């Protein structure tokens, strides 16, 4: 399904050096030593364990179920609807897309199961196909109405899916190609489709905004384009209309006759000839669909976007060399946990999605329930944040620190979610878990780098927030079939609600017997189990699609290609105890005071520091005689307790610059004051 243009390296091309010792080469060292040098993750998977076998069997059932659902939605509106579509010499929406994207290239379809069991009537794929694929090497966002599903009319979920596609296009600067064949809003559901801010009208607002930003809007009218839907081609930068089938009008012939008494055919009212020769609404006249789709490809070929943004392949060597993972990606199906209580080493997942299974871990020995580090996916550098258990205070601080580093260096972030939440209890609250969690949430919210989230297991409570859930606008969010998404587990929710119900009944003097309580709990658990399923999530567009775990690396590769922008955005953090993070991002001049010197604080305290960094900046204070005569603030020693450092920082007595020698990564560096324990 996927194809990538990077040049795959051979097993011997592990690393390339400008200078190499002919006696002691990295490539000639034993594998165990190479693993240590290059950060290659070891293969720790026990293929004979009960958990491995159990996970494999469970995932086999889940994948069979997923393929069955996908097969159904590929059938569109059913055999009769497909037959009618064919008699009109019209292609199906996925066939249209296939003829526009580059031959043999990949197409990433989004939210394939949108609308699944959402309405009483079937609505395959939400009545609209969206996805990303290359046209003349440039990645584009496709939005294609499916006329075989309710005449291509817009249900609430159809609108939501259309808007999500536009959101991704806006976020990633992707040209939009609209394959229009729709009857407009679904009239029986007009109250949920028409009036609100994020309803049908938002589609045209987004078109105008993206066009103003220089993101091309291209419309290919393959069929009906009625009422408000007529604005899609009318507001496009360029539009194509197909002779015979394509029509554009605000009101169709029946409504025109009812309103004015005029009798007119659809072709005369809004056909291709009229709009290309008289009204000028459409720019290109197509003899048939294949001709129209070919014109669409030519329009994309003639686009010019600053910095060649969105180009997937400019030459055979556009992407750097890369290696496939050392371990079988199909084993991800056996790693996916069947039980949310089952611990999973997230490094086993990372080892099967990154180039060469190489992972340079960051703060490996600190906050061990969160795994952070640097890797490459199809040659692109990425920062990875993965759960290895409950988030503690140390884990959250570590996550905030790492996210901040990636934002500073403009490195895309990959979040691998398998999280039950943050640690609770009196000890956790005393350790500042709320503040630490807030730091991580703020770092996730403010980091202006591409972010892609994959839920590989559970996604519960505030852990969903700290790990870049849907509310934090990741560029893409995908889930595995075994995923569970909920504010908490069903059993926990049942226990909490039962306590509240028991308390309320006690106040009313009503006795609640054990049998009634168990019935109450079972209903809560049943509801939570149903609403936490991956299908419940994807039907409502809480994600961008359920994916086969074995395809995770491929999906991430295309998502990263779509997300990369030519110009990096500056990251700025908010106030909420984040100033200590913010100051580490701001570059400052540093000097090295090589003499032992003294600095008085108040009247009695005197501190002596040797070879300390001094930040030259405005403010009150003295100056060192052997340095520049500027006022300065002192950078305190790294062994000062954390709470003291925070207080001194807030009072303006100390500051936290980025170290020019170690780039603020050394744990004993004077510049690494705020995040280290």
C-alpha cells in the first residue's frame, strides 16, 4: 500500500564518517559493541511467552474484524448504487483518486471507518473519502464525495470529516483537491449540519483562509454541486467541470420552477458549457472524467509554492539513506497488549519502527516510566516519547524537558501512547505531580513542531493530555485495533459512581442492597467498555484512523513527509511555572570568570565560586572587575535543592541560560538548573 522514495542503505552502511581509523572501524566491531556504540535497541521479545502467544491470537481476531469492516465500506452505498453510478459513466471516488495520484505511489486514506454504526442507516466512510497522496511529487489532500452513499449529501459526521481534512491541509500546507459530487446538506439533519460554527459553512471559510495563505484550492466537479456546495468550485483557485455529469447551481431545476415558474434543464442551468463559456464560474472544460482528472494533475504540476513545500521527491536522492528496522515489524501485532494491565516495554515497539532499530535514549535512568530519545524514520530525525507505565512527577518533568529540546531544535515528535494516567495519592500530590503534569501539558501544547500520535494500548485520563491526545492538535493521530480511550477504566468508574449513588440514597434514607449495586456497576462497566473501543473512537473522528500495527512505520513515514514545513515556527511557552523552561530557550551571552570571586547577598551571606558562567544582562547588581563592566545575574550551582532554585529564579536572583558547551544536556552543567533533580 505504501511506497517511499528514500534510498535504502545496505547493512554495512551503518554510519558514514569523513575520517575513519583503518584499524578500528565502527563497521568492523562486533555486533554487541556496535549496539552499545550506536544505541541499537536489543531484541528482548520473548516469543515463547504466554503473553506473546495470547497477544498474537487476540490481534489476529482484531485484524480479521478490521478487514471485514473495511471491506464493507469499500462497497460504498451498495450494489444497486454502484450500478447506477456506472450507467452514468462515472468512476467511484477511490477510482478517481487513484487516477490523480502518481502511479505506483502511496495514498494514506484517513478515517476510513468514520460514521461506523453512528446512525440507524449505514453511512460507509461517512459518505466522503479523504486522504493524502502525491501528485507530480507534491503531497496533496484529497476530499472526494461518494455519490453512492446518500447521494453524496452531508451528514454531521461528513462535515466533521471534511473539516478535519481541511485542518490537516492547513496545518501541513497541503494543496487541497476537491472531487465534488454531492447533493449538499442532508435536509432531514439540517439542524445538525447547517447553522453552527463548525458546520457546513465552515468548509467555505476554510477554503478562503487557506487560499489567502497561498495553499492551493482545486475543485474537480464530477457530478452534482448543489446549493451551498456550489461555493466549493466557485471559491477554488482553479476548477474543472465535466461535460454531461458536472453541474453547479445554488438551486436545482425543481426549486427554480417552484420559485420562479421557469422550466430549465440541469445542463442549461449549471452545466459545463454554460459555466465555462458564459458565467466563468469554472476555468476548465472536460469532455469526460478521465479528461477532467488529467487536467487536475496538470494544475498541480504548474503550482508554485514557496520553498517547494510539500514536495515528496525532487530527485532520487531527496531523502537521506536509511535502514529498515532490524526486527520484524509484523511482531508489533504480538506486542500489542490484550489486557490494559499487562506491562509492555515500549522500546520493543520503537525497535520495530525506527531506522536500523537505533535509538539514542535521553535521561534513560531518570523518570523511567517515560521513554524519550532520538531516532530516524525513513531518514528523518524524530524525537520519540513513549509510555512505559504510569506517569510520575519525574517522568512528567523529563517529558517536558525532552519536548522542549525537540521544539528548540525543530525536531518532529512521535508520541506512543499506552498510558493509564498520572500517579495519584498523597505522596504524589506532595511531590508536585499536578505542577509537573502541567509542565508537560504546556510543553505539548506550545511546541511548534510536527507531532504525530499513535495509541498502541490504553489512553486514559490526563495521560491522554500529557501524551498529545486529540485536544492538543497533533498533525495526525492513529490508533491500533486493541486501543482503549476513556477518562478512566470501567471498573474504576463503576466504583466511583456507585459510591456517589450509595451516598445519595443514604441521605434519602433508602437502602441499597448488594444485588442492585452490582447491577448498577455492571451497566456502567458495559457502557465504558463500549465507548472506550477503537471503533467507537474512529466512528466519531477522535482519531485519523485505525491502522494495522505492522503498518505503523509506513504510516509515520508518510505523516512526517506531509507535516514538514520549509520554515520552522518559533516556540513560545506560557507563564504557568514555565518561565524556567522558557529561559533555557532564549540565547544569552556567556562569559567564563576564571578567577575565584565573591558575591554578597544582603549583608551577611557571601558566596565564593570559581570558574562560573556569568550572564551579561540588564538589571541591578555589581560587576566583576576582570570581565565586561555590565550588570549580571549569577547562575547558581547545580547542587542547590530544586525548591530553592525555583524560589531564587522567581526572585530574579538566578537565571538558566543554555550552555554553549554541552547544549544544556549534561546533568552537572551549571546551565541545567531547573529540570534536573
